[in-house]
C-alpha cells in the first residue's frame, strides 16, 4: 500500500483491531459420496457439470457448458488447465450451500490438488456467477472463513483508510470512505458471515457510491500465506501464446472484408510479434472489422501497439494520470511497425456492454480521432487503471489509482461507457458493420 502518515496510522490501528477480531472458521465435513451429495443443490450440480466438460478436454464441450451456465468462462483458460492437469478428479466436498460450493479435486496427470469454488446467481440458480480454481496442498486442513460483526467493522475501516490514501480522486475517496463507514455503523453489513457475500455487498455499495466499476473488494478463499501461483512466469507466457494472445484467426468475407476478433490486450513484450503477423494477413483487405464485444481489457501499451497499425503518422491516443506519482504518461502510436499498416481504408469496431477497460480505451481513442466507426452497444464504462491493495489474508481492495484523459475530449468514459456511432444490439453488430463496410467500399 502507499499511504499517507495519517492514513497509515489509521490502518495500523484497524489492523491491530483485526488481529483481535478472532475470525471464525468452520471445519469442513468429509463427504464419502461426493458426486451424489453435489446433486442436492444448484451450485453442486454446476460443479459436476463443469468437471464433466473440463475432463473431456474438448473445446466444443466446454463452449456448450459455458453457453448453458455462464457465457463468460474463457474457453482457452479451461482448455489450458485441462492440458496442464490431465483432467480433474472429484475427491471431497468441502462446503456446500444452495448457491455456492467448494470441492477438493485432484489432477489426473500430475501430483497436484486444488480447491474448486463455484457460485450461482441468487436470481438464476442455473447461471454461474463465479468459478475459481485454487492450488491447495494435499493434506492441508481447510476451513471456511466466517465473519462476525467485529470482522466486518475492521474490514470497513481498512477499506475506508485505503480509499482516503489511494483513490484516484482524493475528495471523492474521502466522501466514499465516510459514506461506507456510516453504512457499516447503521448495520448494513450485520449478519453477513460469508466472506464472498460480504465482499459482493461492499463492492455493490462502493460502485454505487463512486460510479466506478473498477473499484471493488475481492475475497480469496485461500489465505494469502497459503497461496501458491497456479503458473510461473514462464508458464504464464506459454499460456498467453497458447491462446494466441486472445486473437482469433481472421475471417475473410466476400468483397475483401476481414473480421478480426480481439479478446484481450495482452502484454506487448509477449504478443507484439503475433499481432504483427496477424495484421499482415488483413493488411491488403478493403475494410477491417475489429470485434471487441467480449474484450474485457488488458495493457494500455498494447492499445498503442495495435493502434499504431491504423495511423500513418504519430498520433496522440490517450494520457494516464497517476495519483501517487502526480505524473501523466502520454500514449502515442509508432511511426514504424513490422510489416504493412492498414491506413486510408475503412475500419470498424464492434462493441458491447462487456467491452471494458483497455478495450474501451482503444475504442474511445479511435472514435474521437475519427479513425474508426463504432458499431454495437454502449461499453461497460471502466476508465481507471487499478492496483490491488491487500487488506488481510483473504480480502483485497481493487483500487483505481490512475485515470485516463483523452487529448481530444479532455475527459474519459468512466461510468458512462463509450457510445457507438451506430447503436444496435450486440448480436446484430457484425452484420451491420459488414453492411457499412460494403457501402463504404462501393463508394470508394
């Protein structure tokens, strides 16, 4: 954390109180017939279904499960884990509730065990809202964290102190901290014993108070001191490359119109060469459609890397102001790129409510610079780069510490999203963009 002296004292006092709060953990109950026990709740049935799809190692089976139960689980992530583990064997149910479940699973190909956590929506028990896989040492006892009133008070104090010290807008940070503290004092979080439920309630309140979708409280099932990374840096690089940096093979449509789906803005040090190779395959097309409808963000450096292929001269895309350093970093396109650029030809960007963060950065810049036509829905509205600030062994505050500033508009898209030039439901966006591309091509 990066805290002022006054806030640091506040946090130290709160931390001392937290140590005295005696967090309650409930021991898990061994289940001998784990699969049968899971069938008793919606969350349990979701666990059984996901494990079955995961074990096939088949991308189509995983995609079908995702479409039926989640519509957000990255297929390449699950496929990579399946290749790494050789599948997962259900060992024991650790905790099971109507809308959440935790099970211990064992890798078939390697000597590793994990905790699999699944949560289903309160309103729709068939929809998976959370799914996480945590490395967990075999034989290590597991207990479910349970909060009491003192814990909640301590965590709210820690959250408030971090907001005052670190939130990108200092005045707003102080105001949010005061409102959050008042809510806690009036009993808003009383009676919430589950860590995940507490984090979700606080996150909902923080985002309502701030209108900032990046600001949230995250709960981790595994205590920080017991956690091990799922992959090392080298394996993470391999994983990024194995999913082709989030970029799908281009679709070549009649009329020399190309469609390129970009699922993330990955690290340029890993993916710049792959981006270059992919763009060379569409550089000679008459029009290009970039599909960012499922892109949740990534690296601002990759925003500049990709945008460099669409401008003939150096172009100022965006600035990011950082509160801690009081420094503004400018992002420009590059004059030289490996291979050909795609300039002087129609460019379209598909957006949806799921388009977020760095994907919005890219869309906002190219729209305001009149380089691309946006087609689809208003985007998610997240413009503030973040930093994770641990509060204790299980809770981390995801804190917006910087803000984007457009050199064209002087502001950003936080809370309001990026409005498309042509607004249509996201399911119709591709067809509409192809129609526009053909019209643009015929007018040349």
